[in-house]
């Protein structure tokens, strides 16, 4: 094997070592890099005294030697910092992380500094002579520098984590506000208002009494829409959620508008025998309307083939919306998928929030939502 080939095999490893020293991958290793380079003149003076600044051979040779020794030290610190931070990444683990790093660095660099001074004294490197008065101070300063670097690293890490948490909280708040805005745009639809007014204009001429009731129900619908975006009837212990009872009251008014508009093309049934424990369960405002609208927008509804939608609850503490599958041959273009948007809203509540389950069969499409804080009735024992 030629010398060129051997050099080629060694280059990647040497390059990796140099890159670790020049571009460390952790904040703490970066501290060690700058600390090592900036303390080289100090330790060089401690080793060789005034000769370090008066003899150019000591200046160049001593500095170069300490730089060469500093590269593997930086690489080692980098590896240790990565391993310890990976093992103890949480903010509350700062004490364990700092204690381990200080202990390991002290064990490594304390004896190694003493051995380095003994080796230089043995060969009189650049005229070096061990000085019992400064030797212990040099070892102690190395240990102190390690402690200071670890403390600074922990302070910076805590600051970074705080900034990350602040950005995460701001991003979450922005997503929630954007979701509420999208929800308002989706629910208070000009098309819905236009269709409702059309239905009202027909009723005024045909059945004034029915038109009066239609106006009352329409007022209830828009009153709930406005209240829901101001908190509505919040569920205790579950901010952002409302009760199933409030949702059912609203859905009854909304269903009246839909039945007036669609007539025999829509059969919408709402369970009346909902257990009291279920009525106080929590879900996001406008959930039931979103699921009913989703069924209407994706299925055919006609007098000859009415769309059947049933809203009820299950013994497992779920509210369930089931519709017959009568898929459109041509889908109505929508700005967003209602069901997907609803699922995204529930996901933003976190793992402790209500879960959304979707079951698409051949004949029925069902969406079930677990009610938060639902008191499931105990089944009678035989």
C-alpha cells in the first residue's frame, strides 16, 4: 500500500476530529472550544513564566503544543456533553446533568493536567521546570474552569428551553386563534344565511306562523354561534369545552332550519332519552353542527332518497352522529374538510382531551366522540 493510500484512509478520521473541534455539535462543547483557546496564553505563562513572552521559540512551540492537546480535549468534551444531555434532557434533570459533567471532567482533567506537568518536567520541554508553588494552582484552576463552563452551559440551556417554551406557547395560542377564526368563517357562512333567508321569504307568504317560529329558531342559532366563540357554557375543569346538553339544545334549533330547507329530503333525529351523566359531558362547541353539515355536504339528499342522520349517545360515554352513505358522484368543492378540521381541533386539546373515532361502513358513516368528564351510568347487575 502506498503512502498516498494510507493518508487517504486516515484523512476522514482526522477531518472528523478537526471538525468536532472547529464546529462542535453542542452548546457546552462550544464553550469548551472557546474556553480552551482563550486560556492557552494564561496556562502557557503559568508553565513557562516570563520566557513565554520573551522567547519566540517558547511562544510558538508552547502555544502550538497546547493547541494540539486542546483538540482532543474539545472532542472528548463534545462527546461527553452529548451523551449526558441525551441521557438527562429534561429541565428538571439539570442537577443530575451538571453533577455528572463536573465529576467526569474533574476526574479526567485533574490527573491529566498533573501528568502533563510531570511529563514536561521530565524532558524539560522548552526549559520547563515544575514549580511546587504554581502546580496545585494550575490543577485547581482547570477544575474551576470546568465547573464554570458547566454552570454557564446550564444557564444558557435553561434560557433556550424557556425561549422554546415561550415560542411553543405563542405558536399554540396562534393556532388556537386561527382555528377559532376558521371556525367562525365556516359556521357563520353567507351561504347558510342566504339559504335561510330564502326559506324565510317563502314561509312568510305561505305560512306566517311557521315563518315566525323559523325566525325564533334562527335567532337561537346565531345567538349560540356568537356565545360559543365567547366561551358559551363552559364545562368546569375543561376550558374550551361546552356541555352536550347545550349542544343538543342548539342542534334542535339548527335542525328546525335544516328540516324547513330540505323538507322530506332530510330525516334528522336527535335522541331525547340522553342520560343525565351524558348531558353534562364535555365537547367542543359546534361539534354536532359540524358533523351534521359534513354528512349533508358529502351525501345526496332527495325526497325520493332521503338522507338519514341520527344523533344519540352510547353507554361508553360517547356522543354519536351516524348517517346513511349516499355519496355524491361529484363532490361539492369545499374550502376545507369539515371532519378533518374538527379532528385537528380535538387534537390540539392534547392527549387528555376527547377522542374522535370514525367508522366508515358500506351503509353508514359514523363519528363517535368521547365526552370529557362524562359520568357513565352504572349498569344494573343481574
